[in-house]
C-alpha cells in the first residue's frame, strides 16, 4: 500500500459502516438512531467538504470521465436527429417548442399545464427556487450530506442552513427534519435518491412526511436520479401535487436522457409556486429550441431510456463487486454513481487516478475520505477498477 495509512486497521474500521448497509433490512433501532457519517445535527457547518476538483482543462482528455454522473451513452440518436432538424428554427424564440413540451410533460405527469415549469437544467430551477423563497432570509432544512446547489444559493443570499445528518441506513432523517421546522423555515430540500450517497429514502415514509409538513412549508424533492431506478421512476412524490400538497418536484434530462450538455430540466409544482418564480425570472429564456426539440424526441425514445437503465445497472453491479473485492466497502447505490470510503487523502487518490487518465470525485465527509465514481461504459469501469487496484494494493 503506497499510502501511510495502515490498510488493515482502516478496513476493519470502515467495515462497520458498510456491513450495516449490506445487512439491508436488518438494522437494529439502536443502529438506526446513529447518523450515517457520525455527525452532530444542526451544526450549521457542512460535514461534506468536497476537497479536490479535477481542473476543467484536464477533463476533456480523460480516458474514463467518471466525475459528474453523466450518461456515457447519450443523447439518444432520435434526440440528436431532432436537434439537427430543429436548428433551422433558431431564428425564433422557444415558445412554440416550449408550449409543446409543457403539454407533453403535463400528460406524462398527469398534471395540468400550469403545474409545469421548464428550465435550462434543474440547476436553474434549484437556484431560482432559492432566490424566490429565500430573498428575505429564513432557513432551509436539508440532509447532510446531500446535493448542495439550492442550499448554497440560499446561503449566499442570506438564509441559514439547518443540516440534518442522514440516518445509519443513509436515508433522510425525516423525523429530525420535521422537528427542525420553525417559523423562519422557507423550504425543506429532499434529494431522492440522494447525491452523493446514491441511497434512497423509502417512498411511503417520504410521502407521509410530505403530507404532514407541507402545510407548514414547501418540500422540494429533487428526483434527478429517480428514472435510473429499476422501476423506472415510479417512486415519485409528484402525485401529491394534484392532491393539493405544497410539493415542488424537480427532474432533469441530464441523467437518464444523457443530455447534460444540452441543459433541459423541469419542475412540477402548484401553480402559485411556479408563479412565485416566474414573477421574478423567465426560466425558459435560458433554453434553446434545439435542446427542447431534442428532449421531446428523447422522451418518446423509451428504448434508449431502457438501454441506459439496464446498462447502468450492469456496470454499477460490476463496479460494486470490484470495490468490494478491493476491500473498499462501497455504499449500495440506486443511481449512476457509487460512494466508497478510501484509505488515503482524496486529493492523493484523485491525482493518482488522473495519472491513469481516470477522473473521479472526492469528498471529505465529517473528516473521513471518500471517492465517488460515476458509472460509465464497461471499458471505463474496467479501467477504473484496474487503476484503483494498482493504487491501493
Ligand atoms: C441531485 C442533483 N440535482 C440536480 C443536478 C443538476 O442537474 P442539471 O444538469 O439538470 O442542472 C444534479 C447534477 O448532478 C444532481 O446530482
């Protein structure tokens, strides 16, 4: 082992966390009471510190680009054809295409057209929701660690963050989140499945939570990775919106549709929530006719979505087994990435992987080091596994 960490001691220590996850349903109540990453709640200080980024100029030449949870197979050929064909409509603003897209999405989601808001990716919606709801301060509640886009913007404009540690099974601690609500809470953010852990919060629990708390403050459910799950996205909270609950659901074309660079996302919410945002900003103005037409074509390309889901699972299972064989105790994932503890500083691992032309992400979570690998093609995952093994063995 080329790091100064004693690998055997480290493996023993980290085995505890992963074996509890592997035990699946067999969590004892005592174990569940403990936070997943051993954090204290409501510290206000993020436990998740992303401490090493691969310089942008180095990413383009990677042999395995496994750092941004992109879809290696996309976009669908049908999307590419629609994009090419619609380029000649580029002299006009997007309205004809966007009206069509809203209609298609409303039908798909079983909601009215005024429940849908389009944007150039879900990042735009996360940030603009933060602007719309947190302009006068207040607080936002979310899990820790979780995806930080909305929280970062909310904090930048003066809101505070109530961080609630994930439970030992890496699900959201919904009871603690509910208890954290006060008169100043503007929003609860739930990422399901969660990034960077790749884990889920059971949908029945999440729905019950949403029903209970949304009378006090809106619940924003980020479902970026939902459609990659085996059931293809059935575990959504979107149905609660038509029942009148104040839930804001966000989806993206960056993952299952493989369109991260084309920038398309949408929100499903109560019309009054959408109005709060559109009174301030026009999210559609960040979109292009070509991207919308590509997204429409991709929506009808069910074959491509199934291909992505199936191959993502095959390659994820392979990677999970390789990580286990390497003694790294990966966290079981429902997404297109896997988080795993590492026996060396993340910066060191990431730069050694870079030397082998493999790009992954690294996190420091509550003082512990983790790698996060996105699921790519089988060739990329094999290169990842051999490179990793050569570094840690
Ligand atoms: C949980 C989550 N939400 C939103 C996004 C942003 O997606 P988009 O490309 O639609 O902006 C990501 C991107 O990785 C994500 O992980």
